C-alpha cells in the first residue's frame, strides 16, 4: 500500500474519489477521530458508516446507531433493531 499523505487523499476525495474517502476513514479510525468519521459519513462515505457502526455496537450506543442509520448507512439500522430486539 502506497503511503499517501492526508492532504492528497482529501484532494482526491473532494474530486469524488471513493477509495480516497475510504482511506481517510481508515486514518480517522486509527486516530480514534469519531468527529472526522462522522463528517466523512455525511459526505457519503459508507466505509465511515461501517466503522462508526462497529464502534457504536461495541459501546451499545443506540442513539449513535440511529444517527448513523439516518445519515445513510442502513446496516446501522439493522444493528439497532438487533440490539433493541434482545
């Protein structure tokens, strides 16, 4: 994997490159930057939604799951329903 700096990834993402968005999400996840993950999800990055969903499930954060689902990552809704069904 080529080591690309964050600024280059951001520029590519701004041009609509989904792989760059995914890489930015991975970097944000590695830093534990939930705010950036949320921003990336708002930009349409479903990988960020997946990472946020994983975090919310681990924490049992139902409100966050609802927010992620509302932002467009449907799998968060599936996890929310699963947790509510317990």
